[in-house]
C-alpha cells in the first residue's frame, strides 16, 4: 500500500526524514481490524515524531498520522480513535493508562491507504460530516472538546482566552467555546490569523502578549513557555489554565507567588476518550459546527502539507485524501 512514513529522525530538518512510497499492508491481530482510509489529517505530533519525540529510531520506518476517517471491513463509515490504551488500566479512561500510546508511536499510523486499529477504537461517522471533516476530529478537536467541556469546569457565559490562534487545537477551542456560550479572546502575532479567529466566533482577537480588557475565568494553552507569563496574568483570582502542549518550550517560570496568592490552578489535558470522540462528532453533526480546514491535498503531496505546518503558514487543519 502507499504510505507516508518516518524513514529517519532529524531534529533540525524533520521533513527530510519523510518517505512516500510502498509499505506493507497492515496485518491486524486478535481484536484488531483494518480501516480503508478516505481522509487523514496532519498534526504537530507528526512533525515532533520526525524529530524523534515519542518515536525512537529503532521503530523506523513508521507510518505517520493519528487522524483518519474511512470505511471498516463491514463497509461502515467510521472515525478512528488514535489512543491505543486499556480503559481498565486507567480507571475507565484509556488516556490514563500508563502504557498508552498514539497511533504512529508504537503502531503504524493513518497516513496510508489502510490502518489497523483495535475494534473498540472505531466510532461511527455521522452522515452529516464529510470524510475530510471527520478526519479532523480525533486529535485536535477531541483535545479541545475535553479541555472545554471537562477540564475547564466552566458554565456558559464564562470568559476564556485561547493562546496562539491558528493551530488546529486553537481553532477547535474557539469554535467549541463560543458555541458553548463563552466569551472568547484569542491571541496571535498575525493580523490575518486574528481576523480569522473572529470569523470562527472569537469575541475579540489581540496581539500575542497584549493585555486583555478583562480578566478571564480560564486560559486554554498549547504554546507553553512563550505565553506562560501572559496566561498567568490574564486570569482572574481563582482562575484556571488548561494546558495540552508546549510547542514553544515546557519550562517557564512557575510564578508560584501569583499562583498561591490568587489561588490559580493548572490542569493538564491529553487527547480524550473514545466516548468523547463520539460526542464531539455528534456535537458537530447536531449543531452545524465544523472544523476549519486550511487545505485539502492528495496524500501523494503530503510533504507540501508538512512544509506549510513547519512554517506556520496555516489556519486550521491540513487534510490528506487517499
């Protein structure tokens, strides 16, 4: 089958490690099945994998990709849940299984004509969603759904800040938080991305680091060190930062004095459960909320999509059709 694989690790030039070509068809084991991929979405996780984060050289070549929508062996249209884990080992939550992984870390991923996954990892694709839209949900939108509806602890009408508008998670956060009735502020260094954030439903979009007109109840952050001081200073007393990533670095000053004096809290969030993937798909189907797609490319042009992500030349998701 045709697939996009990580052929080698290069921290400085990750895209040089991409290989497009033939790869052995998946051979699903007991309890696993095969999905014929119709559309697959790109994530920053794929770039990090090419840098060797979460993927070691001894596992190469590895098919990249976490997200996919396609058709299972019984002809059903499905969305693939990317978390490979045991819910029992995580107290009912597979993301809390200490041995969990994502597709493309231990097992081949979704940037291919076919992908093998545990049968329980399949979620029915609502007919209202295209394959391209559905393929955007398993990582960025699932992560955002959990942050907004589980981790933030907010009621509708709250104020929130989304750091770094432009990425897939940030765009999903803006869409979901505004749909839930929150007043959403978004930041970006790019004027064009600030304007796009407003189109997605943000109440206001400001320059990165700019003081907000009011303190917010929660900050949603996937950027990390570069925006951490701004995140902390943007919170009201008792507010909460929900973090799902650290693309700019993971070791900012903790600002402990402000943390304890204002009784702030920091909550980590990683992906979401299979049931939450089903719920976010149903939410999109029922409300008309849809993922923002920057571009759709054939899988044969995957390097083009990787390059655009590496340069930050995106607003929304890159989707590959197979």
